C-alpha cells in the first residue's frame, strides 16, 4: 500500500491513506468540524509574530497509515496539540492513541476536548493538560466567534510559554439577530440598518416585506456566514428586508424563546430555514413550531455538506446525509423545499497553516432562485384576495377528453367548483363559472384539450413573440433540447394562426385549465413518468402564459397527480437546467393531494416546491 500526497484545493475523505505533507509547527489543532478549522485559521491569519500553527481535519486521519505518517512527519515535533473529536473517542481511537503516545514519548502537551457542548469523560485519558486548562480551552469553542478563536490561540501560546493566560471565553448568545459587519445585534439596531424606521408610518414601509433567515449558531461561531450574507443581498435585490436569526437548535428552549420575542416585535412574512432535522412529531395533534408561529410559510434552504461538483454530477441532487437531515426530516415540520444554495468547497489553500480551508460557498443562481421564491410567497401573503391572481390546473391522464380532471380519491371537477365557491366567499374576484363539475367539463371540452385544438373555441392565446421571449430566457441547454426533440415552435400542433391555443378558461381573475400533455404521437402511459422526455413547445407556452402573461400569484394543481413533477432533471435540489424549474419557476404552488400516497406527493414537494 502507498500513501497519496494531499493536494492543494481538494477534500480527502479518509478512505485512502494520505500524507498531509505538513511541516512541523509549535501548535497543532485537529478537528472533525470544517467550520472550526476555518475559524482558527482565520484567527491565526489576523496575528503577527505568533507561534507556528498547523490545522488538520480528523476526517483526513481515519486511515492508520495516514495517522502514522502524520505523527512521524509533523505531530511528534509539536509543543502542544489540541484535538476536538466530534462523536467521541470511539470514532477516532487510533489517532487519539497515537497522538497521546507521541506526547508521552516526546514530552509535549496534548489536550483532547469534547467535539460539542456536552462533557465527555471518555476523552480524559488522552490528555496531558490539566482539567482546568481543558475546561478553559473547551469554553472558547462552545461559545465560539472570532474573538474567542483569538483567545484560544492566546491560551495555547500561554500553555507553551508558561506566560499569563488570557481572559475566559466571551459568552455568545444561544440565539439572536446577526448582521454582516455588525455581529449580534438587537431588534432596534436591526431596524436601523435593515432600512426600516422604528415605526411603520409610511405607505412604503407598510409595503415592505420581512423574510427571516434561520440558521445555526455554529455558523456565527465559525465565521462561516457566506450563504447567509448571500441570501441577505439577494432578498434586498428583490425588495425584501432580511431578518437573519441564529439558533443553537430549534428544540433549545432559550432559542425558541428568543425567536418568539423577536417575532413579537418583527413578525416575518416568510421564513427561510437553513437548519436541519425535525422539531415536531407527525400526527393530528401536531403543534406549530416557532418558525410558523406567526402564520408565515417556511421555506427550507439547504447549506449542503457536499461539494458543488458532486451536486452538479448527481441525478439525485443531494447525498444521503443532506437528504435525510436537510430534506426528509424537515418535511415532517411541513417545510416547503426550495433549493440547495451553498456547497462545501476546498477553494483556498492557506500556506500559513498548510491546509485546505473548507467552507460554505454560495451558488449565486441558486441563492437568487430561493430569494425569488421567498419574495413571491411574501407578495402572495401581503396581497388581499381581491388582488391575487390564481390559476387552477387539472390533470389529464391518459390524454383523452374522457379522462379530463382525473384525480385519485377526488372528484376533481366538482372539487374545483367547490374551491371557486369558497374563493368567492373569501373575496376573490371570480364570476361566471359553471354551476357544477359536469358543466365545467363541458365548458372546458368546448375549448382546446389534449385531444384536439382545431375547431374548438379558443379563449386564451400566447403570441409567438411572447413565447419566444420566454423560451429565450431559459438556459441554452433547455432551448436546444426542446428544439431538437420537437422542432421549431411553429410546428407545434397547438400553434394556430400565429399563436398558441391554450386549454384555459378565465372566470374573472381566476384561470381554470387542463395540464398539457408531455408530447404528441407518443404512448402517454409509457412516457408519463419518462425521466428523459423533454416537454414540447405547447407545454412550455402554457406555463409561460400563466407566469408572464396572466402573471399568476399562485398556481394550484388539482388532484393526484399531474406531470410537471415528472419532467427531466434532478430528483431534488434542482438546477436551472432541470425542467420543473425551467417550466414552473419560483411560483407559489398548492397541490391538493390524496393523503395515502406520500411517495408521489413527495415528488411534487421536492421537485416543484409544492404545498400538498
């Protein structure tokens, strides 16, 4: 067996024996948390005349040969080694035993600290530093932040030199408001710097929407706040005022109380949640979590633990850990999945500490999409029923008129009439709709359907120029694939007299229509769920009309199930080249769905941000 030399700008996973290639230094800091390594490297970079420092990820020291090489080349020459093994000794026993043996043999100090905020007596035998000193060092990490990272280095130097030890760790709140360049602030200061006066006294201020961003305190502790800063900027560009909130955990009572107090003074219109796991248990007696306590919709944004390259190459979209922690479990709390907006990247090699600095790197177009989705939900929530424009779309499978509006477990035509009646009661500007489901079907079949377009009553159209503007706004890959499969727009069977005839009917400010087929001259049963069949121009024209001509504030897909959620692309954490995103965009999406088919409902949630 041979060792691979670690390369600059790469992330190793510990499965192979590697040589980190680090030269000796006075202080070694080893941790399983990339955020901690980045924080200590940044603090070291702000110092002058300090003792030499090396940092390394414990995940790169999982192979025994990696450990032996590191001890021989680097560790045995140190004066102090500090280790933070997240998960305890069982995960890292070989490296802890090797480092402790080297410390005894070479007479240097070693401090092994718990990798989280809970005591771990099982780590005590691996240290030579006193319990009091370990407590002080540990506190710098449990509190976190740039100041405490600097104090940790001061304390490490004092242990080596025998000099005066610095002050204890400076407390960092368990939860609160954080702002770039400001740090932890109060509601009053947030109002001042977020662009809103203390009291809503003007019409402009009253129109301004607030989007809370909830993320882990660990990002503030480590300084890894780039994704949060990117979301703040993207929301500002959409006219939204960001309220960035850090929490230790959404199960931590202090964090919950802090958010409740902040929301009492600054209730958000929408929440963007970047924390993982689930807070509540499913069931009929489920209680709202603190994030939706004000009635705001909660969008799930993902700070992925994988690299951008892995995401781009994956048809799944996310690796198992992200899928479980940041998607499946938050779905228990009813989160609306948006996008993965940042990825782990070893983008910077720091020669001062001879290590790759791994951190969160936001992806601009994913951040912008999530911000647009939040802005559209905020706009929908702020607008009164009289100002909302809604489209209701019914499925059609197979693509014949006898199967219009089919929905498992639901009389979809009758259900649509009931929805329209309820909307009238709530003040939506609707009139002239048929009296019952049968009449609605007769009315829709008098217009274009997937079975026919000619010799039908054309009620709504989108011009060729309008459609080409929409098509031209889509990624080049989408344009080329659609044209390669279906030809030019004018060849589409629903292109009539210079425009696309659309299966839509208008009743006041509400549209009711039939979802287009995935293609023509194909077997609908064989291709309905086809992962590689791109939709035709007429399909794109239908949603282009809803989004850009009608300007729908929300789209409702009635019944189970349609075909939008089965278009080509990633399974979740979509990219701009995924067809559900290209077709539907950042549109608020509601989807009445049969309760006993969570698998296909989940498909709609994860690929079209549906509220089912």
